[in-house]
C-alpha cells in the first residue's frame, strides 16, 4: 500500500510541475490560450511617441479634407544620428533595432523613419496588430499605402467602411481620415509606406469602429454626410 502511495504522489507531482511549466510559458510569451496574439517580432524597443498640441496650420490642413477635430500630432522621439551610408550596415537594419510605437490598443508599429536611415523620400513601418487591435482614426499630410499578405481587416477610409481579405494593397490619399482593425484570429504584420522621410500623423476625435446606439443617426452617418457635403 505504501508503494502505491509513493507512486501516486510522484504522478501528482509531475502533473503539477507540467501545469506550472505550461502556465509560465504562456505568461512569458504573452500568448492567449489559442496563441492568436503571439508577437511575430520583438517589441522590446517600445518608445513613447511625442504628442504635439495642434496649431492653426495643422487644423487648416486637416479642414481641407474632413470636419473632424484634430486632437494631437504624433511623431517618433529622438535624438538620432543620420547614417553616413558608407557601409552595408548602413543599408540594412533588422526590426529589433527599430523604434516601436503603440498607436492604439493591440497595435504596435516598427518604424523605419527615412531621415534616420538614409532615405530622403521614404518611410516604412511594419505592424504587430493583434486580433481586435486598431490604431486611432488619423490622417497624414501625404499619401500612404498598406500592404498585407495574410489576414482579415476592417477599414474606415474617408466616408466608407469595408472589409478586405489579404493579400491586398490599399491606397490612402493624402489628408483622408482612416483607421483599420484586425478582425481575424491571428496577429497580422502589415507594411505601411509613406513617400516622406518623416513619420507623423494627426489623431482625430472619432473612432469609427465604436457602436453608437444612443443616437437616431449614428456618428459615422453624420460624418459621411458632412464628407459628401464637402465634395
């Protein structure tokens, strides 16, 4: 009988150790039970964005394209030293060396800002967008392109809301308010491209994916009607 008690105790101990090990692994990797929010790339270089109160120039630039209020302008903090572009290491950079920003819940962006990496007219970002993750509604002074090879995304682009399944490329005109949300069950890595060497965007006072059930006319409908009136 004592022999069986020892065996039962050992089995119970092994089960307990395995359970603790599994729990620790899930905690350390930051994954959910189904692994859907696992990071593809490290976000250890996360930085806090600079946030500027919009001046009259920023407000007027946005007013040419929409009726939304500008809450703030965001940029990537410095300082930095522009590369001399003499060696191969100046021409190639891995994502773990890039600053990472957190524009909105479940949305991280690895930013290769042109002025920091030898570009005169190009800035590129690669996102870590978890399921349900989204940046705020925002605008840029210049054009933008989104490229995604795998995933399902809900978009707000100007006065239109639509869903699209990868692979795709989306053309976002200058000044047009936009946001997107990962409606799939896996983390997506979207490439965002700007024809400028400075990373900046203006956050607007409206999030298109929030339901507004308190008003007879939804806020998105009001926004869309105002957009149509401007045309």
